[in-house]
C-alpha cells in the first residue's frame, strides 16, 4: 500500500490540518472490498474493526496528514465565501499499481475550522443514502464518487430530531470543486488561484498542458465532462437536488449526495429537496444549471483566457449535452442515434410517460423486455390514451426492425433496480435498529442493476405512490 498527500503538500496554504474524531462505539458496517482491492488497500484494515483504530491514531499513515479544504460556492445562485470541509477530511491519496491516485475522504470526521459552529458530524440516514447512491450511479455508468466503507456508532447527533451519528470514507479522483477556484478568485488571492490551476493541470489534466492555452483546454475539458454527466443524469431520471457550485466536481462526477432521488412517476419539473422552494434544481432545470455553474467557474479563468476564448469553451456545452443525451437515450431504446428518425420517437415516448406519470425506470425496463414481434405491446395497458400509444408502438417497432436491433441489445442499458427513495428509507430504518441486512441486499441489487434476477424481486417494483416525497438537506 502506498499513500500520498500531494494536495496538502502542494497547496498547504489552502488547507487546515485536522485530526479525525472517531465516534462513540464506532463500528465498521459496510466495506467495498472490490474497490479496496483495486486501490491496493490492506485487507487487514477491514478485520476486527482495525480501520477505526487507524482513524483514532493521529500518527497512523492514514491520519497523520489529514486536512480540511477551504473553498466557497454559489448556493442557490448566491455567493457564499464561508464554505469549506465542515465535516469532511481529505485523509490521503491511495496510489494503485498503475500509479493512479485516488482521494480517500472521511465524511463525518468532526469539527473543522470551516464547520461554522456545527458539530462536523454526519448522520446514519444520509450516510447510507450516499453510500448506496454513489455505488448505484457507478453501476449505471454515471460518473460518481465511490463508497469505500461505512461506520455506525452509539453517538447521538442532533438535526431536526436526534439521529445516530455515522461516518463513511468515499473516494474521488480528487475533491477539487468549482468552489475552490471561486474562493481564491473572489478573494483576490491570485497566487493561490494560480497555484491551484498549476496543481490541477499537472496532476489531473496533464493532457491539457500540451495545448496552446492549457487554461482554455482545462475549461473546455471541465465543460465537456459536466455536459456528459448531466446528460446521463437526465437519461436515467436522476435528480441531484443541490447543484450549488461547491457541489460541482471539476472531474464531471456526481458527489455530495444530499436530497437526491431517482424519479418514480415521470414528472419533468420534479423537485425532491424541501428547501428548493422555487424549483431551481428541478429535474428539467439541471442542464441549464450545469451551464450556469460553468459560467460562474469561467470567471476564474479571466486572467488566462480572453472573453472570446471563454465563450468558445462554454459554447461546447449545449451540443455536447444534446449529443450525449441523444446517444444515451437511443441506446436505452435500441435506436440508432445517427438516424434523424430516432429522436422524434424517443421524445414521443417521454411525452407519453409524463402525461401518464408512468414510472420512469420500470417503463424503460418493460420496454426492454418486450418482444418486438408482438403487434400488441403489453405496455399498452399502462396507458389511458391507447390510440396514441398504438401509433407510437407501430412507429417504434418499424424503426427497430429497420435498424435491425433486438431486445437483448438494450437490457444492459435499462436497470431493473435503482435506489428508490422508499427502498432507501426501509434500509435506513432497519439499520437504525441495528440490522444492516436490507442495506447489504439493496447494495447488491443496485450494483448489479441490469441482472434479470431482479425483475421478479420486490426491489424492482415501483411504489404504489408514484410521486416521491420531499427530502431534507440535513445530513
């Protein structure tokens, strides 16, 4: 095992050293052993709760250089300079056999200089949601932070009501956010901003260094990665919930899971964050917010790129999003994205789902399992306007036959299982009673979501109420 502390070493003036504060009766509950092996982490860490002993030892290689990072961010459109790792610590970077470095980040580690008077803790509820959510998105092919391990405890944490404290270690290529650049740009600390640019380019985007303008290449790369990410969110009916710029990764990955949800019944303006009164981060607003956030980030490049260069980078977003969304959606429906006939059929399908408020994931899965030789589709009974459906079905069948695709071609793109809110809630309630069996079972299903064995499992069944409830930001 090899650990590195390159971020803390290269950017020491942008971090605060903090030692983790373990929880009362902290117990290791979930371990992602395949990920741990991939990162080259010792198997001994996961035996006899040894990882908790390491976290409690300030001199251990895992904790000796732990830091909290400083950043800012636009929250619901308003600039906030008073942000940072308020309860998370960058422990180290794990170096795998190929020399690739992956951040190990402890969430719920206790107070830091950026906690703003809060306790620096995480609750079991939100920790389980993040752990399962990250692994589920990864299994769907959506870029995401990964979940390494989760701890429960006997410590009480006070939010809207008393809850059980918990911790988790997540992994990312890095934890560099849009808000890192924003903070040093808006504070006028150009030396630190330039040091951050240099580190980001050299460590995470070395391919940009050969460009005529490396900073322009970096902004373009972040723009394209963000477009791809949000297109995949839209394809799978995922609502992040809090797309503040401090929750946006330069790597174009999903992280900082808060009140996220996958839609049950399809509703384009779905909102699940009970703090989002204006629907700023609604499902159908996510693509536009992605570009808004990139515009905010682009200001930080103004010393290195002209206005025209910045505009040219940002103008790559919309066509990249449209192309990625079209490709991914056609893949889910077994259609050729290069054909001009495909997207009208896709859009009509989505319109029918919304008019009916049909279950988004379940409808795609049923379509994937439907025999194209049936002139009468079993899905027909799910729709009130059957004449419209019949016309669509004939058009869709004709296009599939014309393009020579078969049902088995699209099963691997249409999951039987997603981490639905009601399933997560059941897993949380069981875990709060000390039983993590449901967590483990749901995790198994969500990490093999295309497997046909789940089609007959209760995890694949939509809830009776197709419109999900609101979720809290508190975590």
